[in-house]
């Protein structure tokens, strides 16, 4: 049976059996200060949420009457940041993201996954204004020293409750759509790629495997060799793969969290990630 995932900023009341009914939460923007629900009137606005403590300036286009193009579509959003390098053992300052809320959606048995479709257009730019073209030369410059990625982040565990908690889940599967900077390395990078999978849309991802020394979680990272600024594909093969040979998750584990964002490490200049389009749709069998 197919079950559609709703990506929005509000819960929808749906006929029984039609959908998993999810809330796509603005995780990075509400978690810190408990911001209220966004649907207050029939207006369409662009709002700026400044979290000084996080060192980011996010901008979100909010359709306050809930009229997004489709029920699987997220609001357009962008984030501007600049950080100095952290310790090599824990280089990530944060993960600004948009996520699928677990209300009525997760947990899902891996064996029940039929498809996990992601349709996203994103762009990284130097400066405070989103641009339409990725300047790879500028992003690889030693003067800018930009280290970051764009990634889909998924957590799993044999315990349904732990799978929904990013601090308790045993496994983390990441799908890197882009990698910028020499310091941005997958956990297990030193051991080299363990496998390669090509999705039905023709995009290929290399697998890296290791343990996060800070969280003690097992991390499997599927990484693209090029920046996929316009990606539309079903990533299910990366989730249901047999990982028994390396001690990864199995079909008996639960998927409890899914988000798309950027691990921000460091940059000498302001950089802006913009995501004008994002849709995530999970169906079960």
C-alpha cells in the first residue's frame, strides 16, 4: 500500500489510509526558543529568524494559509553563516535543516519502505544574497576556506523510540549531495569507499563507514563526487541495502528521522545556502 508523505508547515486532516501525515518542521529555527506555529492568517510572507547564538541568519518564505504548491512541498528557505574552524575531532558547528516531523509518520520499519523520494533544488553562494549559479572556483579558494556540505540525514535504530531521537539512535545514514572544502570529510574517509550504488536516475554515490567518536553512533555516508544542485531521485536503495558485512542497520530496524540541510564547519566569508524547492515523499508497501 502506498502512503504519501506530506511536506508542509502544518498538519493536514486526511482520509484514513491516504497518507502518513507529517509536519515538515523548521528544526533549526524553532528548537532553540520554542517558536509558535506559523499559520496565523491568510497572508504570504517572507520572515527572517535571527539566532545570534547559532551564528546563522535564516530566511523562510511562509505561506501562512498553508497553500503550498503540493502537499509534499516545503517552503523556500535560505541561511547565511560564517564560522571559524573548530577542533578537528568535532568540526561541525551545526546542521541548519528542514525535517519531516515524526508526528504520525515515524517510526517506519525499513522492510516496509517502498520509496523515499527527494526532489530538491539548492544553491550555495558567497555573500549574503542567494545566486542562481554555483561558483565552484570561489568555493574551492584557499582565501574563502569554505568547508561544508549539503546532505540528507536519516537516523535508524532497532528500538522504535530511539530511532526518532537523533542522540539515541544507533545508526545514522547520510546522503551527501555536495562536499566543499578539504576539511569536509566523511566519517571513515581514511579507510576509503566501501561500495558504490547508482540510483535509477543515474546518479552514483560512494559509501563511507565509521563510528562518530563524539556520539558513538555508527555513521554510513553515501557521497556524490559532484555537486547535485538539482536532484530528484528515490534513495531507497541506499537505505535497504544489506549492511550485515559492516555491522550496519538491517531491514528489522526502524527509520525515525529524515531531514535535509547543511553541516556547517567553517568559512572565512559569509556564505548563503538557499533551497527554493524541496519535496520529500515516503511511501510504504
